[in-house]
C-alpha cells in the first residue's frame, strides 16, 4: 500500500504531506480545489513523463516522494535494487534546468525501472484511462494481461517479426533474380576485364617513372657522361684534383699540424667520390634506347587510365570494385539456392506462428469466458443486474498480436443487442462498466486508484459504486477521488483538499477529516453548503455505513 506521499513545489502545491491507510481512502474537495493535482503527482512518482511546467511558478525544482509497502517487485530485482524493511521509497525531482532525477530506495534509477515498478504496484484509473479503455487495442492488452497470456503474445510477436523479415529478404531475392541475366553479364565482364589486367597496387606510379626515364634516355646519358668526366674521366677530373690537394696537405703536415683536420676530411671524402664516380659510370652504361619497352609501358598506362575511368580513381579502388563484383556475382550464382532456403525458412516460421497464434486464440477464449462471468457479477453488484457483458473475439489477419480482434461489448438493458463500449450512451453506465472491468481485470496490482469513477452517476447508483469500492478495498488499497457524498461515506480514511490564498499566492492544503469535520464535509458535498438538514443527512449516512459493516 501507499502509506505516505510528500509533494513540494508541484503545480499549485507548495508543500503537502499526505498519509494513507489500508482499505478505502477517499479524497474530496470543492471543484477546482486541486484533487486531481495530487493524482498527477502520484502518477509522476510511478513513472509518468515529467515536464517543466509541472513545477510551481517561481520555483526551480519540484519534488515528489512516496513510501510504498509491497511484498516483492520483479522490476526492482531485475536491476539489483534491494527492498528496505519499511518498504520502497520513491523520490522524483523535476528541475527547470532539465536535470530530472529518480531515486528508488536512495539509489539513482531510470524512468524505465520506475515505470515498470509502478505498473506492478499501482493501477491508476483516470479520465485518460477511461477513454483508452474504449480502444480495442487496450482491451486486448487487458484481456491478455488478465489471462496471463503476455508471454505467449510476445512469442507470437517475435515470430511475426521474423516472418516479416524473411519475407522482406525473399522479395529482395526475387528482385535480384529479375535483374539476374543483365546484371550477371555485366558483372562477369567487369570481373574478367579487371582479372585479365592483373593489376598490382602502386604499379601506375612505377610505370609512370619508367615512362619518363625511357622517354629521356638521350638527355640522361649526356648528363651522366658529363658527370662521370667531371668526377673521374677527364684530365682535370675532381678525383685527381682531390688526390693532388691531399698530397700537398700531407706535405704541410710535416711542418704544421694546424691543417690536420682538413687533410683528414679530404682523406675521408676520397672513397665517397670514387663510389659516386663508379655509380655514375654504371648508370651511364645502363642507359639504352628501348622503344619497344617504352611502347609497352605507354600501352599499360593507357589500360590503367581506361580502367580508372570505369571503376575507380586508383588501382586500389579498382581492386575493391573487383572484389565487390565477384561477391555480387557469387550471390547471383547462389540466388536459386538462397531463394529455396528462404522459402523453407518462411514455411517453418509460418507453421510456428500458426501454432502459437492458435494457442493464443484458445487462451483468449478461455480467459474471456471466465472474465465475462466475473464482470457480469460485478455489474450486478453495481446495480446493473440486467446488463450483459461479452468479449467478442473475431478472426483477424495475421499480425503482431495474433489472429484475433478483441472488442468489449455491453448491452445495458434486456433485449438490446450488445454494442461496443464506445457506443454506450449513458455516462453513468459507462462509469460503472469501467469500474467493473478494472475491478476484475486490474486486480493484479495491490493498489487501485480511481479518478472520475463517479462521472454521470448519483443516488442509488452512487451507493452501489461506493459498496463496490468498499468491497475492493478488502483485497486492495483503494484511493478514490470523488464528488459524491454517497461514495465518500464508504471511506475508511477521508482526506479533504482545499485551495487557500495567502499573500497573493494560491496553495493547496489537505488533511484527514474525522468525526464532526467529516460530517461537515459530507454535508457540503450533499447540498453545496453546510445546513442543519444536510448535516443531519450526513450523520444518517455515516450511521448507515457503520451498520452495513457490522
């Protein structure tokens, strides 16, 4: 159960501390007093989306805290959050700066974990939920949840998605096959053309260097010859001059040691000059006019240029295109085999999907039969003994949720044909049907919260709704926002909400009312003001509730 709720700087609430008890907790107050704001804060604490406009005007941060007693939580166990002895402490902070934070038992947590825990612990039925229950998808969700069929439905959904993926791959394969002949000829030509070229990475650069050299053999030979003569071949060659200079320096050394370093340098240089002269000589001798080789090099470069225009700007890119073309050609060659495999895979998945979907349909039918009986009994308790409730299951084309269409049907009066919930004309009847549905199909959570459950009802019907809420509170903690004194009079714990203005600012105040204060609040709800007649009526109502308990 929820035992405490603390709200600070949320909407028009500056600071509010609420305590709840087991059984039926009723929240009352004049229209616009802020009753629904409290449920909004509770929804936020249980995983609803936050927005900065929820923060009280002029404040930088809103905070909601709550203490819940719950036996166990798979959502918390899944993320390793231990439950405290006193229960689960939830804390939600919303900041104007956008730095929102969530704490579960003082552990920083995520909205997903909070939402999962909230769904396990509390079922909030408000105006939005009231409308969503009219949608067939939501009705299917309730049926599957109540029938413990969500695991089987997930299996069906997984198989359906696998089937859709396999079908998509088959369509792609068939499209590939349609282009196969033309595409195959083109790819085979490309592969053969590139393969025949026997490309080597970097060869274009090497060939270009060779072309330049072969095209300038005469110039290269002329300059190499002159260089050799300068170094060694001529009478005035550099090497001979160096040898003479070294001999003169060695003669000077006999009388003056100061030229030793220069002499040593020349002596060390002599072998390098000799090596250079030999290299230049050999290079000169190697140069020969090779017109045939030059033609071959130019032809090879033209071939590479042609391939680059077609397949890539570099040899590396041409080779990458070659590998892709080979892979595409291999896929085309394997197309028929792949298609056969895909067809077999699709048949296998279709069979598995059919088995799972049929099992899900049987489960839904069995669950629907039990739920129909239970809701029929609930409607009798809610003063609709002549109403008929039916869960319609019709065949539907294969989908993620199986092969069924689920629709909740109601006939409010004898002789009427059942109609979808959305076509119920009376708001009071719809409220009672919704309460019956939530009583039966929302009973897996320990805490039930109702807002606007009394829409469009009054008098005898209000008493029936109050009694049903009271009976529900024997198995669940029930929190109910109500405008009707008949429903409020059944409460075990009565909280009164009022709006006050202080120093020009509006705030909400709340507290438990008992004895005379509670009588006065019920009297106000009966007549709009507190009079002797309404007070007497309220006292009689409370006495009647006490006698019903005993």
